[in-house]
């Protein structure tokens, strides 16, 4: 309780708060922050060009997870969903992240999936390598079980033309438009997640029908201007 009270005092002491999603704006308003003191500035990301992907069935469908190897990221549910897919489906899940950041959970997850050849732990990578990692993927998965505030990895994938299958929770609902950018499923439900993965694997045309909309992805320069405006409003310029 003392921590919550300290947090509220801190929120009340600042002149302006910057929120990366409308979800965070709503949370701040619930804590009593006046709406006029909040600036909504989404994360801006570079816009890439969508790569050409061979979905003729000659290679496995490559699914990817990029981020922290943490339980609240929904990796238990994701691995279960992939494991439950029919063996005949040619699917590969690549998990990009450092399993040593949470060594106990990383060990547990690798042990749990040791007998599942369709799941591979790729380890961490340098930020400059992100475009190359994304070009390997047919679909990015963001199966978080907690409300993401500003899901940057989803934005980066969409900016590079990679569709996203994400949990219907928090800021992810603002980023992924079902049928346009990708798909949304209930958080923490491996059965629903698996059903969507199976549909994508069995019907390659599902991904091809998605429409790449780079104009809907927050641009770095535009977001920098909005951040600059927030600063200027704060100092009265």
C-alpha cells in the first residue's frame, strides 16, 4: 500500500506525463491524473519494405517470438500450442531472446520443450540484426498474458511487413487490427492460440490476404515531433 501511495504522489507531482498507448492513458486517468496533463505519444519505428516470402509449402511456416524469456510473456502457452499442433504440419517456432536473463524460467522452458523439434531457442541478437531476424519470419507471435503498455516489437514487425498474432490485451489491441495486420486471441489460452496457428498453417492464403499498411505504423520522425510538442507544452513555449 505504501508503494501505491508513493506512486500516486509521484504522478501528482509531475507537470506532464507521456504515455505510449491509449491503454496507459486510461490507466493514468484512473489514478487521478487530469487528462490535460497526459500526452499520448506512441513508439515510432523505422519503416521497412516487406520481404517476399515463399509460402508455396516447400518450406516450413516460420513462427517467431522476439523478447524477454519471462513467464508473463505467454511462452508457456505458446510452446504448448505449438506442441499440440498436428505432426503433419510443417511449422517451426524460433524463440529469440536471452534465456539466462531469468535463468530458472529459461531452464524450465528449455527442459519442457527438449523433445519438441519444432521449437528452437535462437538466443539474443544485436539490435542491428532485427531486420534480418524479421525477414526469416512468416508470423510474429506476441502471446503476452499481461497488458503490454506499448508493444514495440509488434510495431517493428508490422513496419517490416511481418503480420502479428497477439493477445487481445493492453496496448496490443491498439496495434494489431484483425484481418489487416494479423490476429488477436484471448491471453493465456493455448487452445485458442493453437487453433489460430493451425488455421494459418493449413491455409497459407490467410497470411497472403493480410494487407500491409505502412501508413498506420507510427513513424519515428512524426513521433519525435509529438514528443517535442509535449516538452514545449510542459515548459510553456
